[in-house]
């Protein structure tokens, strides 16, 4: 059909590669998404403390990771972290290997990138909190800490969920850059396959469809979460 | 009135925002069971007085005592917790928590702040909802309630803290005339039950009928304070006369 040749897909070796690539992509995305959310929470929380030097650190972190290309960040992480000389001895082979694999470097770099974006999203969610709500909580005797967890955080979470969806889908797509530092994820194996078969267009179409499906799962899950967390008067509530 | 008998004792408080002095020496005593209305032009510092009483904003100078709490000496939110337990506040914009239902709004603070037993609090909350005549709205979110209904939930939320004093800050100002009645009905009931109330209001008729004393504020000072009959029929200060002339 249309002169496309997918006969190579019947080769179990290529099937294996694709499957491995998909699993690694998912693992990388899941790991860095979780870490990004945690970094985002910790960072946004730190900003609420209004401590001068802490603000400066978080601010600097956000600026650096938000305003530089994620590909550069990943290369930077790879060439600095993996050559730090941290080595461990693999107990099974007895060989000395770098402590931080390419996969680990990619996870760290993506986590920091996503984390910086998440800090921004959570911060703006907290900042758009009406002052009157905070005043009501204070007048009911809430301490700063319990006010944050019982009142501000749940409301802010609903406000920043759409922004978080964007960040997570963005992060998922950015995992493809890990192929550049030899992480064997989907994009990496795609390259291997078309180098082997010269079926570049066919491979790209397939990979594109796989990415669309995987990212759709993320957006679908987030939409469900948004609907579940919605309350009348805010966001998707009605 | 003997000062030490007063439940709320305010003496010479001053408050500035930046260089702008909002309160210029306010003194006011409120005894137990008394309902005091504060009226006055916009920007004269009425809301600021209420916020000082429950420590929402710190004062620059002066003395505030509520029960046993010396409010002007309190610094942290934690230290203010017993004060906030004793003094509840209801706001013009209701300020309900939008992510919780009416019932949950009422139950939250008694459980989370006062550590009261959940079952007992739910029982209390349902009784309060019945009292403000909103039992059927227990599971509605604030976004699904009318302004008047939200305000009555807010009053129930304040009552659930079992306060000795409630501060009302223009609680009917955002409501349409029909719903104003429902809310005023609820407040009148509380005053009749002997709850100590400080009310900032624009409802002159209500102030006259319900309060024991009316204070008139102008540019950060209380210029006149008298029982309602005297205050409305025979105002002493020219500024009071002028204001009443405009609004009555
Ligand atoms: N947080 C604040 N920062 C700066 N200025 C403030 C603040 N809160 C109040 N003010 C100013 O203090 C003055 C008194 O405010 P306040 O809210 O007490 O007036 P009010 O008598 O309640 O008026 P209204 O009837 O309009 O509610 C106003 O001029 C207001 O602009
Ligand atoms: Mg006001």
C-alpha cells in the first residue's frame, strides 16, 4: 500500500527492539515524571517559606533549566555525571562500570527539566489563591502548615492540573532526546532499525504512531484526574 | 461599663498601612452578650477594626484584650489558635472553601484545628445546617449555592467553632435584597440567643432593631457611640448627622 514496505516488522529481532524501546521510553518517562512532580512540590513549597536565600536558589534553578535546551541539559548531564569517575564493581561480571549509566543521566536531566517547569506551574497555582480564602482559613485557626495542606494545596492542585498535563506530555516527548546519549529507548532503536533496513519513512511513521498512542494515554489519564478532582465553580466543575 | 467586665477591650489602637494611618486611636469595649454595630463611610477602617480583634493583622500601637487573650502581644499564628477558637469571623465574600461541600466546610476546622471527634462534629454540623435552614444543601459545593446560601453556610461554619464572639464584616453587602433577609434573620437569632456579636453593616434598619449599641467610624476614629434609639434619633456629632442624612 502506498509503496510502503513493512515486511521487516515480521522479523522477531526488530520486534524485540521495538518492544524494548517502548518499555525503556515508558520507564524513562514515568521515572522522570514522578521525580519532576516531587521536585515541583518541594520547590513550590520552599518558595512559600519566603526565605531569601532559598528563594534565590530555587529561582536560579528554575531559570537555568527552563531557559536552556533540554538536549543541551541532557548532553551536559551525560558528559559531566558519567565522567565524574564514580565507578562501581558489577558483582555479576566483576567489571568496573560507571555508577551513573546513560539511562540514569537521562532520567536525572529530564527530572530536573520537568521539575523546573513544575515548580513554575505549582507556584502560579499557589499564587492565584484568593487572599480571602487564606484569611478565612487563618480566622478558623489553621496554622500555616495545616492551612497549606488542607486548604491551599488541594485548591492549587486543581488550578495547576492543566499546566501539569502540558509539562508531562512535553516531558514524555523529550525522552526521545535520550537516544543522543545512547539510551536504548524507542527513538534509539528506531534509528537502529532504519540503519539496518533503510526503511526510514516506514519506521518513522510507525514510531510516530507509537508516540501518539503513548502520549494519548498520559493526556487521557490526566483528563480523568482533572475530572475526578474538579469541583463546581473551578476548572472542569459545573 | 466596668472595663474588666468587658469581653472585648480595645484601647487606643493605631494601625498604618505604609504611611497611611487607617486607625487613629480606636477604643471600644464589648461586654458578653452584647451586639455592637459599626457603621461608617467606606474606607473609614471598619473591616480593619474587626481584623485587629482576631489578630488577622497586627496593630502598631494600643491594647486589645479578648477574654483572657492579650491580642496585641501575640505574634505567631500558633499562639493565636485559642483566640481564633473563641472569636469567629464571617466575611462579605463568604470565603467558603470551594473544594469542599457545605457540610465539609462546616466540619473541617473543628476536626482539623480543634481536634474534635468526627462523629460529634458531623452531628453538630448537621444541626447548624438545620439552624440556618439549609439541611438539604449539605452535599452541595459552594459553587452550587446562591450568595445567601453560601453566607448562611459561612455563618454555620463560624458557629461550628463554638465561639464566644462572632465578627460579621458586611455580610449582606454582596447579596440581593431578598436574600439579605434570610441572612439577617439568622444573625438576629444568634443575637437573641446571647452570642456576643460585632457587626459591620450598611443595614441601618437592622442595626437599629438588633444591636445594643451603634458606633460610627469616620477616618479611623470612632466619633460617636450610643444605643441605637439615641444614635439614630438624636445623633450628636455633625459627621454622624451628615452620614445618616445620606443613607437614611
Ligand atoms: N492590606 C492593606 N494594605 C493597604 N491598605 C489597606 C489594607 N487594608 C485596608 N487598607 C486601607 O485602609 C483603609 C480602611 O480599610 P477598611 O477595609 O478597614 O475600610 P472599611 O471601613 O471596611 O471600608 P468598606 O466599607 O469599603 O469595607 C482603606 O483606605 C483601605 O484602602
Ligand atoms: Mg470593609
